[in-house]
C-alpha cells in the first residue's frame, strides 16, 4: 500500500491571531486525536497574511490546511477539519 | 555609539559575623557614560560604625569629584567632617576615587586619588604596569598623623584593567595561611594568572575571583571586609533590534542591508518584518513550536539572526519585565526570556523601528496592550538605560 502523504497544516502565530484565540490552537498536541496528529504535519508560521487581506471574509485566528486558509479557528473546529482532511 | 566601553563592577565579602560592611563602593555615570566616578572607602573599625564612616567618606568624595573643586581642598573637607571614634579618639577612613572620562580616541582618561588604601593595580592585557604617583601632603590642622594623598593621571586603552581593593584583600590570610598576608605582590600575580587564563574576563567575574581567593586565604572566616572593584576598558558588545516593516516598501532591501552589515547580535521582532528579511535574504524562517507561553507567541529561527520573535506582544512583555527588573531565570522559557538574556549580555542596543502601520492591529477587538510601536520602544530604551545602564540608540525607517 502506498504511504499516504501527510496533510500540511500551518497555524498562524502572528500577533493578531495569537491574541484572538491562536494561543489555544498551539496546544494542538493536547486536544488533537493522536491518529490525526500522526496524519498531519503541523507547523507555525509567523503571519499568514489573512488579517491584512480585505477580501478575507472571516476573522483571525487563521489556519492553513492543505493550502486553504480557514479563519475564526477554534480547537473544536480544528479537530473536525483535520479529521476530514486526513480521510479525504 | 561609542567604540569603547567601560565595564566597572565590584565584589564584596563582609568580615566574618558582620551583617553590614565597613567598605563602601559607589558608582555613578553621567552624560551617557562619558564620565564614570567610582569610589571605594574603608571605614575605621568594622560593622555599623565603619559603615557610617565609609559611607560618609565615599559619598562626599563622590560628590566632590564631580565639582571643579581642588583635590586637596576636597580631601581636607572630608577629613574635617568625619566623626571621631569614641574608643580610638581619631576619625579615619581610607578612600580611592577613580574618575574615568572617555576621551575622543579609543582611550579612557583616569584621574586616580588614593588615600591609605592599598595601591591600585593596572594591567595592559595580562601584563602588570607600574606608574608614578604624585604625593600630596595635606598638613591639616588637628591631624593625628601625616596625611598623604597619592594622585595620578593616566590613560587606559582597550584591553586594560584597573584593580582597586581594600586592605581586607592584601591582608587576607595574615597569621593563618600566610605570615604577612596576601600582600600586593600576591594579588598582582594572582590577577595576572586569572587574566592569562581568561583574557576576556568581565569586571564582575575578576572581582569575584579576587575576593573569593582572599576569602579562602582567610580560611572562609574573613578577618576584615574584603572588597575588590575592577575597571575594564573594552570594545562594546552590540545588539541590533529590528522591529516593524519600513514605511515604504522600497526600503525593505535597505533594512536588510543594515541588518547584514551590523557587527554584533541581531534580533528581528515582528512576524511581517521577519518575513521580509527571510524573503530578501533568501533564508528559511522556521517557527520553533517548543518555545512559547500563553502570553507570548513562539519564536522562530533564521540563519544569521540570533533571535526572531513576534512583535508587539513580545516587546511589551520584555519592556514590562525590564521595568520590573525581573531576573531572566524567573521567566518562563519563551521569546521574552531569550530576548532579555541577549539584552543583558549586551552593552549597546541599537533599535531600527519600521514605521509602517499594521492594519491588523487597528481592529478594536484586539487587546489594548498592543500599543504604539514607538511608545513601546521608548519604554524599552528607558528601562535598559535606567535599570541596566545600557547605552541605546534609535533610528526610524
């Protein structure tokens, strides 16, 4: 069986994201399912740039999952999205 | 920024059983460290009485050396003012005053006044240097002994040191491990060996070494207060702090040039700024997820930079910790701690502040502590200068 590629996840640690809930997301090792953790490559990124993009409809904190930027991220939402992403 | 830094520090151990010292050390800086005056005084006796005498002497000597008054006159005023000891019926305290002024070249002009303290020692690198002193006989009315001041003027160049200590150092071990004590020659050869072993040793560490050695010679029960102060003239350790993107995007490469041409440690504080630097220098920026706390976002790593942090939150926490003089070891292991450690290891800190407004920070739902960058840098500068005696400078881009 071919080894499945890990899902690339980037959590923004910029100021605007960090103070609006991003700090909670950095505890991902505590709240994510180990299976999900194993299937993802999670990194921090100093700024995704969503906060400066007028076209962006959603608010910080932002997380980029497999190239797509999601806003207003919470621990629950991240669990759900990553669960879907690794099974996609 | 100056190309010469004067590192002054001292170490002290009180006489065994005493909770207060009879040796008093004072230091003050004026005009951004262009003039430093340090005074060491040893009062008659020990404990509170000696401390009163020494404090009076040191404080007066200190104040008078900032005035244009003649040296002999100042010394007479001090001696006339000192209270008389009830048992010994004399008033007495020794002192050494070192007035250090930075001259225009890479040299420091020293004006040294010594009264009854052991002679100061000078080293150029690890080589001891002897010099002549002018003797001034005070011939004061009511003096119980001949009072002779030693006065000398000389220059200290980069790499030289001046050691000034009380008789607790030269008499250490007297009657115990050494018949006549450690003596000046003993201190000189010890200091020489320490400097040979560690040519860049800081004033703080060298003073500590001398005092510990004297304490050991006294078999850890000091017979007198042991005090040593060291003046070390050296090249400053510099740190650059870059925060905020330039006002105009065209200046991005100028900012990176400034970072690359800087000699010393480099810190970039700010996510966007770090990304600009990463893009232009073509070096990878990697967030270090192991180093953060709930109040401070993680730091990042980039080749060629000592530290990369988030901007406003980190700087605001750094400013608060510096203002409160919180020691680095009491802080959680995050960007703030690393930032403060680098600040403490520097003599001069240069700030380059980008003036571009961050639209993301204009959002009313963001906490108030994200202040204005310039105000924050002002707080940092004041805290570094007032609490840690660092030299700082600032430029906007």
